[in-house]
C-alpha cells in the first residue's frame, strides 16, 4: 500500500500577507527574474524527453515563469495556455491577507486560464517553472496537475531546493537574526508526493548554481528582484540602517576574487500520467466437499 507523504514536509508554512505583497511587486516588474528565466532555459534542455508533440500545453507558471518564448519555440503548433493560480494555498495567513496571486495584464503570449477553467484529462504537457517554492503545501497542486493531464501526458517543473542560499543562512544563524527565507521542500519529498498524486516514473534531479556580483549592493538588488522572506518565523519588525550595514559587511566575506557570491539549488522533476490500472479481483474458492 502506498503511504501518504508525511504531513509536515520540509518547506510547509508561508506568511500569507508577505506572499501577496511579494507576488504583487514581482508581477509588476517588466520581466521575470533572471534566475527564473535561467531555470526555464535549463529545463527546456530536457524537453527532448517528451517524444510526443503536445496538442495542448499548460504553462502553470504564471507571469513569473519566464517560459513563454521557450515553449512557443519548442512547440509552435501546440495550443498553449497560461494558468492563473487563483487559490495558491498558504499556511495560516495573516488576518485579511489575500489568498490569491494578483495576476496583472502582462502579455504572456498565451491565453490566461483560471485553475477552475482547466479541462480535465486534456493536456499532453504541464510545465511549471519556479512556482512550487511559493506554495505552502504542494500536494493539492500536484493533484491538479495530474487531473489536467491526459493519459501518457508529461509533467515538467523546476523549483528552489533546500540547498539554496547556504551563505545567507549561515550569516543569519551566526548573527541570530532568525530565518532569512522560507524553507524549501526537499526533492525526495517532492518525489514521494508525485507518486502519491498518481504520477508514474517520477525522476528528480538537482544542480547548484553559484552566482557572483560586482559588489554587495548589486547582490542585494538581485535578491529583492527574486522575491522576499516568506518565512512565518522571520523577524517581524523593521530593520535599521545599522543592521543593513552589518549585513553588507557579512555578505562581503563571501567574496572570491573580489566578487560576493551566493548559491542556489535548482530542483527539477518530471513524471508521466500512466493509464489507470484495472482493479484486481480475487476469486473465492469454494471449500472442497469431503
């Protein structure tokens, strides 16, 4: 019997109000964050694994996935839809905090569908780039992806893993500043969730990207462009200029060859939707007459 993944996967728990504010700010930016676009490019290198050309492709990344042009180039004849996350689940949101991503009128090159409008069993490819790290519990979303796919349909996604930003975590731990970011779900937990959602042959892998910047202010600017601290255990008060100066000094110690650096773990997953198995019926033998 398949056991349900543990109820408290690493990564569960996001601040709902911080999530809504961050999503609104990022969606108002002129383009997706650079790291999102790079993750999409690297994930697109795996598209040759999909032998079947999709008739219907669902980009379940929203405007922050940075994937529209890549998918259009890979599948010019496919019907493509961008999926708006209407009810991204967050754990214990603050009072009156919005529970939805604010989707702007940014053109993505594909029609925008709400989750409730996605036809069941129609898509041959569900693609999601850098969305799962902003979902408190991925399991309901994985179930939606499975439902949206046709039999033999393919799922591909990328997200941040728990090995991201160890340099920043070490600084916060040494200074006792609390959590610098939300926890991210481990790829092994994600693999278990895929199996429990009904996917077949899930494959998970990861890589570490180390980015460098000319100086610490440029590093901090890029971090802000990537998002914000969504941990419910983060420092709740306002930070001071003195704190920011200490942070910059600490980040400067990560430099090699004069360039400060941070590391990000990119986690990739792909799986198929297999045909449903016919239930096994056990015949009852009548006892032999003696």
